[in-house]
């Protein structure tokens, strides 16, 4: 976008930054410092600065912070685009039209909630009650709201970036970035008027809130995780993307399994996923069959679990090549995922021979950067050792596997199964068993 097409405030932001000799990353550092956020995502904020300077979206929630960082009067910096409290915002020619909404005060509350959440997460402190709800409210309130055209491809690229990181980065590492981006995405949805672009944004919102739910679940915040998944399901359904709707519903069922929810809850969530799949081969359908196999195995239903694995193999043989080749993101279902399902299912059924073989295959196929998944596989191996009554080796292998790794809902669940598999109270009282409990209960 040329200077002639960019709004005056966007040109001014770039000019003020350049005049001070600051790059976009330095600008991001200055904005975070002005907002008193010690460990915010410089990378993500720098990307957002690029969008602001391009005039794609007005930095409504950061306008005051910009003025503070530049040591300028906010009205002088943004001119007629400045959202004066209680007044009608006017915009230069060629910019997105913005209207004062009756919930301007709510926007301030949401911004404060976001800053509070990001600051708490950055410092490793407890997240204040209600802050996650405020972050998600920006998205939820936008799902049926009118909006103005924005850059949907940029959001799609962001969703892809998160998909490459959510199963690679340590537990909680993406939480701050996701919270900030979901807030911005809620604003983008409210402004987007183009039906096609809006559907693209809804697809992105379904994915980002699903990833946020994983982070929340792994951090032990199950109620907030459930709310995030509800928002993701709503967004996926409103987007009209059937495969995405199935994928989100699988995620809900999988999270419920790892969180050890009541069997009827998991069963109902799986049924909902299968109903929306209508038998059409997809990553979500394959994953749903995998979760069904694991779930039935935890219930001791060997016949049902083995049938689910057969169903999974049938779907696996019809999956698109791009799904089979995706070994990193939650949208893929490569052979390593198939073997991982087999490993967990067989070990829960006590078939340690087939379980060990599947676990070995999964580990040989699993990328090294998927350290969390590899940890889970090694915990399954420890469970197989315990089932074979090699108690000491199994407990030591589990403790070694968990040592230094952040906990997650899946690792907590598998560790619980290891403890349950110990034959008697005497073995459960062993120092190695106590150490394992402590590691599984440790903070992320």
C-alpha cells in the first residue's frame, strides 16, 4: 500500500518510528515496556506493527501505548482517527470506517484483562479469575456481528504458524501470543463485511481458540479450556467448513479423554464428531476413530477398541496425501499417529507385545521436535513394563522420561494409569512411585 492509499495515521506511525531509528522489533519492545508487560511476544507484536503501519487495521487497543512510547499527545499522533472517549471516531479518506460502539467501555475492560493475563503468564504467576473469559468474549461477541473487510490471508498464515508450533513448543509457551491474537481476531471479525473473507477468519478463529484450549487444558485450567473449545466449535460451524467442525469436535473428545472426564461425556463428544463427519475421510475422522479406540481401551472394551482400530485403518487408507505427509501439525495424520494410537490402545488392554511393537514404530517415525509426543510414547513404554511386572524398570523409565519435562493433561493421564497398574499398595509406596506422582503433579 502506497503512502497515497495508506491512512495518515499509518504513515505517521512509521515516520515516528523511523525518525527514532527503531526497527519494528524495537518498536514492539517499547510498546510492551509502556504497557508494563515484561515478557510479551516481540515477534507477534512486530508482525502486528507491520499491519498497523500498512493501514490494515487501526491500533485501537494500543493507541494510548503508542503515544506513551513516542512521548506524544495521542490526539496529535492519530489526528481525527483517534477514538476520543465517548465521541464519534472519524477516519481519513481511504481508511476502514469505525463507529463508536456502545461497548467501548467493555473494550477497555477486555484490553485490561488481556494485559493482566499476558503479564501474569509472562511472570509465571497465577492467572487472575475471569481474565481468560474476557479474552474469549471478544471472539464470542463477534460471531454474529457485522464487520469490515480486512486481511484474511494474513490471519490464515498466522493459523498455519501456530499449527507448526502447538505440538512442538513447551506447554504454555504460546499462551500469551494466542491470547493477544484472539483478541485482535475478535476485532477483525466484527469489522469484516465480505462473506468469503469472514468465513476465512472464522476458520482461523476456530483453530486459534482450539490451540488456546490445549494450552489451558495442559496448564490444568479445564473449565477455561472447555469454554475455549465451545467458542472454537461455534466458529467452525459458522464458517461452514465441515472438516474443520469434525476436527474441532475430535479435539474436544481427545481433551476430555486426557482430562479423565466421565465416560458418558467422552462418548457423547465422540458421537457428535462422527455425526458431523458423515463418513467422509478426513484428518478429524481418523483422529476421532483413534480417540474412540483409546477411550474404549480405557474402559476395558477390547472388542470395541479393536473394531475402532480396524475402522481407523480403513479411513487411514483413504486419507489425502497432504494429511499423511503432515508430521508436525494437529491437522496431519501420518503413520506415526496410527502407531501411537495402536500403542496406547494395546497397552491399556494389557497386550504388551503388540503395544511395544507399535510404540517402537511410532518413535522411529516421530520427528525429534515432537518432544511432547515422544514423551507420551515413552510413558506408554513404562506402562507396558509395569504390566509385564518389571516394576522397578517401569517406574524408573517413567520418572526419567518425565524429569525436566513440563506436565500436560495427556502426561498426567498416562502417569495415573502407570500408578493404577502397580499391583499392590506396597509397590505404590515405593520411592520411585512417590517420585513419579510428584513429577506428574509438578507445575508446567
